[in-house]
């Protein structure tokens, strides 16, 4: 127990005002009382610091060194006093420390009124009170610690460099599965970057006194839906889906582990019955309580134990620099990303940049034989995303009428791929595809495998698919890699497939400006004037024009005859074929 507290109380008990003034009348009693109170306060400050050390430390050795350093600081005044008595620090300090005040003994006084006995009991009570207070504070902190109050609430996880693939992961689907044969073990390729993304603290469970972190959706960082809605199977026949079971980080056997209840290390059940069960990733031996402290070198299971790197970044920001200066760190420790002219930022740390010119991207003839356009979509002014990257939808192909099916260009943790969306442009199938997008997970969606996908990018951490090389996903045979035979789409490596060279306004109207009176009412427009028609064309997207088979834009452009007649006449003359 800290000695300064009982020493201060003992001096106040032993040396009363009459006794002190009798022996040293020149000393002010209130100064003696003040010095004892300072000694008393220093004792409690020491105990408070010890509590802080115990709360914040993650290693026993760390506690030992911190308390040792604190004890040294507390004893500096005693050391200085002793050294001064040796005349090491000068004559003045020597004289001050060798005065009779410090060598005088004060005898115990007779207690005729029983006051001494009461003070003695009080001193003993102080010991007990300090002990109980100390235990109460530690108990309170321990309970809150077990509840996760002092842990980072969420982490962003990045596994390896995008090349970590287990070719034949063993997946034991539950008995009540409606998507796969229940209770059987199947094999499928596992790209570990599928499990990149947002993991949040599970407030209801712990593992060996450490927190458990649960995988969240890749679209909006919320829990995966536990119940799958009933969809209209007349539009999409294969709509029966299992709910996504999230992976989790937990502590077991002296290491942090990434585990999943369905994914096993072996197809033989007896091999998966270790104390910690099957795992996909495990840290080096680490006794700390903070998952982020285990960031760095890990081990990965690909049918054998191999080394890899895992980056674990706490999503709590301290200042705007933590938001990459692309956002503001609010009072809740969250980044609020900026939306500046011509560019939007998103991601946990506002690290992803999307220029307006890249909201629509184009793929030249190398993709489908003719130029195609892909566009982002927004919900409440927020770009729809997967794995913190914009999600692109197929919206237009030059010379082709609209069709019922659709496609999406999706990031899956380390690669972009094109997913086929059966009946994606039909209203009756929208509920199914909305659920698929919100609950998308690269592994459980079986990304990179036909018929779900037919186009795959090289590994990348780029903000958009622009400039990335892509490959056709072809034959799925053992002699090829885990994703099958990959055939380059580009003629030469490094050319990339997608470009940001698509106009934001796909329906051009009076490009040189309105030359007629802007308030002129356009005939047959139900009361719209030239200025209103121009404003309307700016609201049209490639998708809306494509779905209307271009008729919307063509009808609007007829108004150029009265709103900018000279420009309209030039277009007409240019289109005339002269034999």
C-alpha cells in the first residue's frame, strides 16, 4: 500500500499545534499541515496512476516497468533530500536539510480523552478504505473491459497482397441449407481477400477474456441479414439463398484467429476437433487484449501453414489527418468524408477517391465486340459500393437495344470482376438483386466462377477499375489455376480495359448555348421552355437513355430546332448523305 498516505496521517496525529509551537515557536503550524496534505495528495495521485497503468497495460512486464518508473519519480524528492544532507547540492541546501526540525523526535502523548485510540482506528480504517476503493475501481474497470468499452469498436482488415488463395477450401454447409446439399462438405476456391473489410466488436461475447470481432457487410458496413426474404422465382429461378454467415476474429490458445463456422481445415471431422477448432488465419503468439496490436506477420492456412501479412486498422480517428485530409474527424471518432467539386471521397478513412469523370466508364471493343458504358449509382447522395469501392452497372452498349439481363462490375477485396445479373433490368427481380448487392460477399457469391462471373481483373488496390488489365474466365479444370483458365482481354499487358472518357451528360442539347429566347415555349412540350428542356437533359443518365432505347434523348433534341436553330441546321446538313 502507498506509504505517503499513512505517513501524512501519522504526522498529523503525533504532532499537534501546541507541541509544535512549544518546541519550535518560529514555525507556522498551517505550513506543517499544508505539507502533510500535499504528502497525502501525492499518495493518492500515486494510487490513481497505478490504476491507470493496470487499466491500459497489455503485458505483465509492461506493468512492472511502469510501476517501477512511477516509484522512482515519487522518490526523487527523498533522494534529493538525502543527497543534500551530504552537501552534494551546495551549502544552502545542506543547511536547510540539517536543521533540528528534521532530527527532532516527538514523543507519544498521553491520551486522557481517548482521542488517540480513535485516531488509531481511523488510520487502520484508511488502509481498509484505500484497499476497498482500489478493488472497487479495478472491478468496475474489469467489468467494462469485458464488455468491450475500452476496445476499438471496429477494424478494417486487409489480408495479404491479393495472391493468397486456397484452391480447395472445405465448406461444411449446415443441414438446413437451401442453397447447397445440407450437411455435406464441398470444395471451392477461397481468395482470402474475400474476407477483407469491416469487422465490429461483438458486445455480447468474449473469448478467453478478449473481445470477438464479427464480419460486417461489404456494402454499407452493417450486419448481414439473418433472414433471407422470399423472392419471385418466376423472374429469377435460382433465388433460394442461405443467409450469409460472417467470419470472426477471436482469441484462443495464445493467438488471435480468423475463423468461420462453415470452413474447415480438413474434410475429415476428427482433424478439426482441436481446442481452437478450424482457423483460416492465426497471429504469432500474442498475449495482448488489443487485436490491432497483433497486426503484422500472421500464418495462413492453404492446406498447409504459410506466412502472410495482415493489416488491422482501428477505424476510430483522432484528427483530420486520420481521414487522409479528405474528411473531417467528428466527435464520435468517425470520418465524415468530403464531397468537393468534381470528386467524392468514401471508405472508412476517406481513402477512396472517385472523380465525377469516372462515374461513367467505358470499355472499348475488347470487351463485348463494341463500345460499352458502365455507371455508378447513388442512394441518398451516397455512391453504392462494395469493399469500399464504387459498384458499376452495365448501362449502355453502342448500337444495341436494351435487354432484360444486366451486369455489374464489382470489387471483391483485391480484384474487380464482372458479374452476370439474370433479369437484372426487370422490376420483378429487383428485390432479389437489391438483397444480393447489400449482402454481397466474394466467397459466398462464388465470385470469379462461371456463370456468376466471366471477367476478372488483375490483383489491385486501385480506387476504380480504370487502367486495370482484365481476363476472360474460361475453362474450370485442374490443370489451370484456382479461378480457371484466364485469357487476357487486352492485346498487350498494361493497356488496361476501362477508361474515364465518357461524358457526364450523355444527351447533348444546344452545346454552343441557347440562341433563342430561353423563355420560349417549345411546341409540343406540354409548356416547357428552352431553358427547362436544357435543364431536363442534364438529369438524364446513360442508364435511363439506354432503357428507353435512346428515344428520350432523341425526342428532347428535336427542340434544338427552335432553341438553337443554327446549331440544329448544321447537324442536319452534316447528316445528309451526298451521293
